[in-house]
C-alpha cells in the first residue's frame, strides 16, 4: 500500500509542486495519474521513488515513511519498485538478454536464477526471438517491452510507468498497455502517468487527475477528464 498523507512540496525557487495531496493506492491496483504539464505528476512519482522528500506531510509504503529511510534501507526499498520511462533507458552496448541479466546481477541473483528468469520474462513480453539483439536493432515498442521485462524480473511489488507510451505509435502503445494490464492481473501494483486520453479510457481503471499540485479528481472507473 502507498499512502500520501497531506503531502506538499515546495521547491527551492518557491514553486509549490504539490499542495496537501492525500490518497491511498492499495496492493494490486492499477492507477493512472493524469494532468497537464506542471500539474505535479513527476514530483509525485519522485516521492514514491524516494528521489524527492515532502516539504510537509509524508509518503508511506506499507507502514514505512519513505522520506525517512536511510541509504541502505532506500536501496532495499527501491528494489521493490520497478520503473519504466518514456526514454527506455536500456544499456546500448548490452543485448536484450544482458540488459535484463544485468538488473538481476545488481540485485544479487544467482546465475541459475538469471538463466531461468530472463527467458521467462522475455516470453511474457513476447520478445524471446530478439534475446540476442542490441537495443539499436529494436523498434521503440520492442525497446519498451525490454524495459518492462527488466522492471518485472526482480518481482517488484509496484511498477511505476512514467509516460511509457510517450514515444510510441498507436499499435505499440496498445501492446504496452496490454502488457501492463497483464502484469497487473498477475498481482503487481501498476502506477502509470500519461497524457494519452485514449490510453486512460481503454484501461477503464482508477484515474487520479492532478491540477496545480492538487488532486482534482479521483475516479474509480475513470475517464480522462481534462
Ligand atoms: P508534471 O510532471 O505534471 O509536468 P512536475 O512535478 O514536473 O509536473 O512539476 C510541478 C511544478 O514544479 C512545475 O511548476 C515545475 O516547474 C516545478 N518543478 C518541478 N521540478 C522542479 C525542481 N527540481 N525545481 C524547481 N521547480 C520544479
């Protein structure tokens, strides 16, 4: 569970990015966060990742205050959160297989686990055939599928997908959303930020709409309303 308790964030230049934001995300939910540029979506995601601390209020993961974690506790916590970004962030000199294996090695997983789990997650994103390709040999949609496979391979509790379809054509966008829905059906919490009205409407799950640093709407079976 993630719990935002009256979270405000004022940056050093006096910009109020979040203004007393409160909501709860339960385990296994699929939540889309939408809003115009500057509404506070990135700041909100950074709070969940522990990259920014609230000026007031607190963000909790289960009963733990994320802003109060020490360095080694933060490393452990971040392993429970998988991330997917608009710009993919794959390592260009490693193959698809190696990109995912690398993420497993960083978490201290054994060679046996790596050789069993990498093909498994690549199967989930339907990329088994591209295992030995390098990122530059993949389409945008395929790169994002690798990034998703990498995000889930260490079995995180939460996946944060920050504008994952921002660089993709409509067909690849559809594929990525289907994969995120599948991962959610398998029991992982998914938090998605997007500008894409069609994406939000097709998911048909909870939508939090941010406006000027506040939660303007929180709809259970939401539609894109801005
Ligand atoms: P969004 O992701 O919805 O576009 P952000 O969270 O990036 O919104 O930004 C919210 C507000 O905070 C904006 O006015 C933005 O200019 C400001 N902001 C974001 N990051 C910083 C920062 N590091 N320093 C100062 N102001 C920032």
